[in-house]
């Protein structure tokens, strides 16, 4: 063994304590850390020939890289839909690495069973029934990819071809219909060979991002019985609008289509009695995407993919070989997802759900929604700003008063970011350059919202 490895092995408990202390120090300062930082520390360093051990690496990291890492896990990072990591989730993540299980199969470890227990809990949390089988994947983009791969196989089944066996040429073009699909849907269609061009945007309701179900019915009728894929949206990123899932599902009595629901963060509406109606009908979906590294506040990378047709999922992803075995009644994870070898990404979620339960996670969701509503109300009442949509859940979509140009909004966001107080991301909504403030972090309190509001007011006043 190389001497550095030998020394580290001998001192492992002490080294883990040092790393723990470092992490505790960083997390204690998270709320006061600048929300965004300038980035890379300068030119790249050469690879060391003689390493400096874990001690040396920790020292160099703290000195050289740590200052450039953002406070994105903190309470006033409202960009994208981000979330942080609760203490229990972090503990689960550390132990995931410590045990370093390969959850590709069930041979000789209970890790895959822990994943299944966690999937069952999540199903309950989001109001899904037993008919939805689930698997952990790396994020909502991969979850959408897997859901649409199953959808593709389903269209093949209807047309009497196996796409996974005979390839796309045997299938021909597929119609994918959606009102306001997330960009990751286009990416998934690209990877699956269906093509970004397969996605057809269906008219949305006036002033909304929710699909017009009557328009969707017309589009489906025009397909003349050709099986299609409908991507319904349960929480759009701009205004967190929700398609009428029940009404869309009911269309299956008249038209053949696979219903995939992208509920990346919107599924968490189910945890709040005041908002649960937004995801009414989610259980009727053929496949569902839910992100966990956003609103469950587990570290990256974690999401789940649910489907009612596990057989078709196995058709797409099975990896049979003499040494791995063939998929049987309850297939190993290796047969369900793009990866073969995979980390136990269920463990942080298991820890979080065990530590805080349904009530703890409901409190996070409700507090985030309450703060979003409060920020929305304050901005609506402020003559410097204009709200662009009602705050339906956890995102405030707004812009500057008057007719702001893109550069005005960009300048506003630059000033806010430079204050170190908050980070928000831009969008364009209904042709208007706009800003989104997305609440999904477990640490965010009313004090943080007040600081965000003050930073926005100062930045708008400075223009
Ligand atoms: C974030 C998000 C995605 C993509 O999620 P990743 O975890 O970044 O892959 C997909 N759909 C919606 C609605 C999202 O909010």
C-alpha cells in the first residue's frame, strides 16, 4: 500500500472528524455566506505526483476552492428550483459513500430493499397507489427520459413492434403533445431518438401555462386513432401552473395515449392540504417524474421515476447476462434504469423521511409556500414591481414596473446577486422579461424573505 494510503487508513476516524468539523463550520456559516461567489480561483494546477493525503487535500480545498463555492444550499438562494440538504439527508448521503453499496442487484446486500421501502414511502407521500412501481434515478431529466422510454415502448406495443428490439426505424414518428413542457422533455426526446421535433406544443389556457384540455382533445382527435404520448405538467417552472390531470386522464377513454406527468417539484403540493388539489389525478398517470434533490431537500443527485408498466420498462432497460442474471418477476434495479452500477441514492431520502416524517416535510412545503405568497403580496403592492402570475405554490414570477427590457431585468438581477443577499434567475414569461423567485429550501424563514425583498427594492431603486 502506498504510504499515504496507509497513513490515511490508520488515521481514518481522526480524518473523518476533521472533515465533519470542516463541514459543520461551513454549514454554520451558510446563512451568512455570499449567496453567489466569483467562481474559479485562477489557473488550473498540475496533478501532484506525490499526494498530500486527506489532510493536505482538505487544507488545499478549504484555501483554494471553498471560497468560490456558492451558498446555493442556503436560505436565500431562490434561483431555479434548488433546495438544500437537511441534516438527516446529509447524514444519509455520507453513509451512502461510507458503505459504498452498488445497488444494481440484490445479491448479498439489503441495500436494494431499502430503496424499495423508500419508494413505497414516497408513493404514499405523493398519493400514488401500489400499481406504480418506482426506481431511483439521478434527477428529473433522467426520470423524464426513463418515463418517455417506457412510453415509446408502449407506442410500439400498440403498433405491434418492439422498439427496444428492432429500433426506431420499425416504429416511425411519434406524436408527443404538451402544453408547457420543461426543456428536459426535448432533451429526453433527443436522446431517445424520437427527436426534439416530435414535441408539439398544445394551446394553453388564456394567460396560463396549463394546457387547454379541449385543444388537447382536438389534437388527439386529429391523430385518427394513432397512439400518442401526452406529457402533462404538474408545476411549470415559470408560474408553477398545473394541468388538469384528471380531465386529461379521462381523455384516454376516447383516444389512445400514454400519459406521462412531469411533477418534478409540483408533486410536493400533495403534502399540503391547501394545495393538494393541484395534483388531483396524479395517480392516473402511466408514468410520473418526481425530483428529490429539489423539494425533499436531499443532496444532488436524486429523483424517482414511477410507472404502471414495469414490464415495458424492463424491455427497455434490461441488462441480462450470465453473470448478472435475467430479469425475473421482481427485477433487480440493473434492469430498470439507464445505469448498471448505481449508488444507494435512496439512503439520504430514507434518512430524511425517517427523521422528519410526513409532518416535517409538510411543514417545509407549507412554510415555503407561505413565504412565496408573502413575497408575492409585497411585490404586488410595490409600485416598482409587477406580479406576472398568481403565486399558486412556491414560485413568484414578477418583473419591474412599466415595460422593462431584458437588460433592465438582467441589471436588476446582477445588482441583487452582487449584494450577496439573494440569488434569483431570469425567465421570459408571455414575452415579458421576468424574474422567478423559487422557494424550496428547508432553512428559509420570514427573515430571509424580508432580506430578499429589501435586496430587490434596493436594486430596483438603484436603476
Ligand atoms: C428541475 C426540473 C426538471 C429537471 O430536473 P433535473 O433534476 O435538473 O434533471 C424537469 N422538469 C421540471 C418541471 C423541473 O422543475
